[in-house]
C-alpha cells in the first residue's frame, strides 16, 4: 500500500473516531441530564442518593452488553464505576442543595 493511501486511510479512521467521540460526549451529557433529574426526584422525596440494588442490576446488565459487544468486561465495569461514582456524587450534592433551600423555608 502506498504511503498516500495509508495516510488517507488513517485520516478517514481518525475522522470516524472524532465523530464517535462527539457522540459519546453527547450520550454522556444526556445520561447525566437524566440522572440529575433522578437526583432531584430522590431529594424531593427524601430517598437515598445510592441504590445498591439498582447498581447491581446495572452491572449485571452491563456485563451482558459488554459480552455481546465483545468488549472486555473489566474495562466496561471500570468505566461504569467511574460514571456511577460521578452520578452518586451529584446525587449527594443535589440532595444537599435541596436541603439547604428547604432549611430557610422551615425556619421562617
């Protein structure tokens, strides 16, 4: 294969990767928007920011999806650990912010 052909092929692959990266960011933004709404709902109804049963079901489902996509399960679980950890932190912050807003109303 000629050097020019290789360069064109690399450029094409990299363009595809750039598009996929943009799609990943968009999907993450949509996911966090949804999980933030869950955090608000949990805060409004005094529910725990952490739902271990849900997390266990998610990990089982993610392992199946990873397997079907021929992705390394450990990699996918580590990625989900990172995402879920961020979601839980956000839920705690949303709950704290909600409680802070409610405190002046209940004191007045």
